[in-house]
């Protein structure tokens, strides 16, 4: 029961009881003839010592470990309050390291660690075709049916394709994202509607019933969350559909681009009948006990079988089977791993800095620790005290770091572009969840161990005796200088690695944003037009709509010219065509080129350069001979040393309706992403190959964003059932493209880590040199007294700093190349061993370090020798 009393009451009761026992012995000793002083001394000796009795009593009535822990925590807090400067600096440095590492790890957790929100997600794989130019290409519908029927490694195989619809509303047509899927798609994922039902097997293939599922957000936003939506009709692009279900609130499928509606495949289209038309992405669930590698081997075997069976359409086509998680996070995986590495290096520097501060503090506690050891404190007891002090320090830094990380996560999330967020919806669940907190706890534990071992290893028995004998602040200064110097070299080397990485990424971004585009992106405004097939499904109607939009757009105030393209530049290499040249040998190979349909004024509008031949004429419609313009890459690859003007090519069978005559050669336009290669490309006249989904681009004489509202309104005035989406300037499209965002984000974030690392490492070097100067005051005073000039003192101090800096830079340069290898996928036009970058960042680090060393060197040079000797 005594252990349950408050500590002050318990201690007072214990003191009173011991005093009563001592008094009894004193009375006996006085009666035996002793003086009061002798009687008390003899009574205490007989009792065994007051403190010894108190300690024994505490051990019997309390839990010693908890008692020691409580005392150690109180003592640690008192020590930190006593040294507020040290405590604040150490906590802030630790908080900085924790904030960077935890916030980046939260992204890594959401993208790479957190399981996909489906049933048994480890069994889900992405299935695709593989060619020489597409490592993962879409499937054709006939190939999908054969793969589904012939495979023995997949429990199920389904496909999906992204599309769009025009949702009819009272205000007119609204463009909405949608996805077409095979009937077992949601069963493969293990997802069930929260309202209504899933697709039946074979539903929608007959072409009569058109069922549709909607997302939970769409149900709430457009239908008020009413359960009566089930069975309700909805018009999509003028075609009636019936709502059969609502998907769960938490359902997300990143490759679906936040689709609002999900419907079945359109197997009545011409593409579904041709093996050469690839427009489907595959998703499958592995059979039990089947690995990804085994599944890939099985699908490759089927692909080879189909290649033999259909040599014209399936030549050179293999198969790819990879975990679904790899496909979903493929674009951002490299940058997340690089950022996590950068944050880890910054945390390493922060811990090294705090360890240096602890070493300085250990110097001041040499006498204290020596006295405690001489009074009987065990080595384990001291380590326990140091661990508690380190744990208290780390706990305070971790709390500050976690609070900062929470805000940093919110800020970083807001920096993700909306279109990229649509492809990475898992980032919406970012936060300090259990896994992130466990990560923070792990690094906090190891930091506490490091900060407890740092002073513990510093104090040896020989040093304790020396500390007692000399009682000097400088008794172990040389030992500290050795340890502190090693830590500073580690910090400088780590900073060098981060600076090298940041320099390479910055140079890569610089080259990426200045890559040759093949057109003039300034003063270009763009939008995407989606027209209903039910109205404009025929070529004549679609071509007429395109011409009318171009005329109306070109007549707008501030617009110089207008054009149409099926796909805008700087988007992706895809929408390809297989071509065969008239009069050239052909062995069934796939000559795959980018295919774009453009209007007659498109090239002039975007400012592309015509190298040879002519542009399309406005009158070149379906009634005229078919013509084509090619890019220089196609001309060089297939017409080396020839003039391609007048040459002809068509499809793989050279069907008469496909044969076109080359009338012009354009300079290469960057059709793919900024960091992609230029592919051979063919440009067809929009009037001869029209579509209901295309992009409009106008060149303006004023700010292009000011024209966008009028441009969209002009399209709607033509037909209110025609939808417009993705209004943006060309500059915004380029700067906000995934490749530009990934390179820019990695450069800025790693650059931020490198800047902080530079500051922390130079501060660490300053601390080492300043402490060295403080311990060599007497030596420096004697040198000055003996006639040493100030320049000699400067050289003495700066030489020490220079050696540390040189060692750190050298180690950092050697380490940077293998370390930066991990970010090679983020580099564009830059080699890992870029001499100019390495020399530049080495010079920046070296100059910064020497500037940090100049202050203590100046202080040393101004030492008064008389005062220095008197102080000693």
C-alpha cells in the first residue's frame, strides 16, 4: 500500500520511520556512556546508512524499474530545460528530418505499400500485348477472346477501355468520363454494387439492352442519392441506357480516370472484328498457387500460337503479365523512391548534427559523469539515463515533425495536377495512418538509440579518471574533435550526394522544357470537342461539323487562325497505324506509325514547318484522291536518300481504299511526351477521315486563356448537344503534362532537400571548427605571443576545415554516381557522371563550407594572447 501513496508523502513517512529507529539506538548508546555525536554516528553505522536503507525500502515497496524510469525522465526534462538553446536547436533539426521523411513515406505508403482496395489484390495482374515499340500495348477484341479461352493460368480475364459520353441534361450536353468493361470486370476485382446489381454474363453483347453502372459520386452529385435511380433511363451520347447499379463509395480504379459511368463493351463496332485494332486493356485474377512469372509464360505461349495462326495481324506480338499495382503506380514509383531516398539522407544529416551537439554537451558533463561513476553508478545505469535523455529529445522532435508532416502532406497533395490525381486516386487517402506512424516510431527508436550511444561511447573509464584528475573542459576535447570531424565528413558527403542529385534533376528539367517541339506553343488556345455519334456518326456530318467549328473559331475576336487535330502534340505516342509501301518489298512486317487526322489549316496554326511539298487543301474531302503528309522521321526511316513526295502507301493488304499519296513532309512534331522519342507519323486530312471526338486549336493575337470562354461558347452555339472539355492553353498543357510535372516535382523536392542538407552540413562544420578554436585558445594565444601573424592563424584554422570539406566532397562524389543510378529513369539528356554538374555542386559545397569556417577562423585570429593565457 505504501507504493500507492504520493511520492512526497511516501518519502516523508519513510524519513520519519528511519529517524525513529535511529533515535532508539541513540538513546541506548547515550545510556551506555557515549556522547550524543558518537551515539548518532554509531546508530547510523549499525543501521547500514540512511540512503542504503531508503533504497532498500523503495525496492521492496515500489517497482525499481519504474521508479528509475520516472526519476530519469524528470532528470532528462530538467537537463533540457537547463540547456534550452541546445534543446531547441536539436528538436528543430530533428523535426525537420522527421517532417521530410514521414511526409514522403506517406506518399510511398499510399502508392506502393498500401494494398489495392480489392479482394485478394496480390492475385490481380494487368495483361497486355507486347511489341518492339510497346512494352505494354492494348489487346484486340479477337485476341482477348482467344486468350480468355486458351489460358490455363488465369482464374478470370477481363478487359476495359476508357471512353467518354455526352450526358443529356436540361442545360445541354455535358461531357463525362466513362469506361467500357467486359461483363465479369467487377467480379474479377471483387467489387459489388452498393445499390442494384452487377452485369450479367453476356449482358450488352446482343446490342439491345444497354445497362450502365454509375459511380457513387455521380449518384450523389447528379441524382441526389435517390434509390429510385435503379431502372431509370439515362441518355449517353444520344443513346438510351438503363441504370442497373451504383458502385461503392470507396471504389476507385486508377486506370479508369475517375469514370462516372461504366457500361459493357461495344462489340458491334468495326474495331471489335479486327485483330489489328488494339483498344482494350486487360485485367486478370491468377489461379491459386500460380505466380506472375508462370502466368506470363503461359500467356506468351498463347501469343506465339496466335502469331503462327494469324501471321499478318499478330506478327511480333508477345504478352505481358505484371502485378496490377505496378501498372497503377508505374509513373510515380521512380520519383517516390528517389524522394524517399533524399528524405532519408536529410534525416541522416539531421541525426548527425544532433549527435554532434550531444558530443559537445557530453564534454560539459565529463565531471558530472565521472563523479557519478566514482559514487558507484554502473555503466548500464548511465546508458539507461542517456537513453531516456535521447528518447525525451527524440519524442519532442518527433511530435513537432509529425505535426509538420501533416501540413506538408496536405500541401504536397495540392501540388498534384488534377489530371494526374485522376490517375492516382489512392493519393486521396494520404495521412498519418498506422503504417506511417509505425515508420515514424521506428526511426524515432533508432534515433533514440543513436543519441544514447553517442555520449555513452564517449565516456570511457580512462576518460572518467582523467576527468576527475583534471576537472577540465578540455580533458577529452581531442576525442570529441575526432568523433565530431567524422560526423561532419559524413554530413558533407551526404549533402554532396543530394546536391549532385538535385543538380542532375535540375539540368534534366532545363533540357526537358527546352526540347525541340517542332511547333510554336505560345499564343495557342485549345479545347476538346465531343459530338454525339447518333447525329454526327456519318463521315459527311462529322466533316461538316469540323469545318463549321473551324470557321466559327477563326472569326472570333483575337483569333488569327484555327485548326483541328485528332490528337494534340505533346500528349502520347499512340493511335498508330500499320502501313505498307507501294512498290517496296514487304515480308509481313509491322511498319507502325503515329496516325493523326488534321484540318487544312492545322500546321499553319501551330506554327509547324513544312520541309517539302504542300499542305492539305480545304477542298480535299472524301470525293478527292486520298493524300497524306508525313513527318521527317518517317521519311528518313522508310525513304532514305529518296524524295518521298508522290510515293504511295496503304494498309498491310494495300486495299485500294487505303492507298494514299504523299504530298508533303513536315518537320518532326513532338507528338509524344516531352521525354519520349520522335516516332514516324502520318497526317491524314480531317475531311477525308473525320471523327466525332477531336481537338480544336487556335492561334491568338492576345492572351490565349482569354479566348477560351468565347471558343467554347462558339462551339455550343453551333449545337448545344456538342460537348467541350479540357479547355487550356498549349503552354498549360505542356507545363502540366505528366512528364513535365514528374521532372519538375523531383527537381524541386530533391533540390529542397539538398538546400537544407547544405545548410545543416555547413552549420555542422561551423560547430566543429568553432569548438576546435575554443579548445585551442591557449595554443593560438601562444602562437600569437610568439609572433605568428593573423594570416598564419587563418591558414591554421581554414586548413583544418579544408581537409574536412575535401574529404566530405571526395566521398560524396564517389558515392553520388551509384546513388544517382536509382534516379536514372528521371533524367533526360543528362548522364549520371556529368562532370560539369558534379564540379559545380562540389564548388558550391566547398565555398559554403569555407565561408562557414571563416567566422571561427576570424575569431581565432583576433585572440588576445594575454587574456588567453590568463584564462588558462
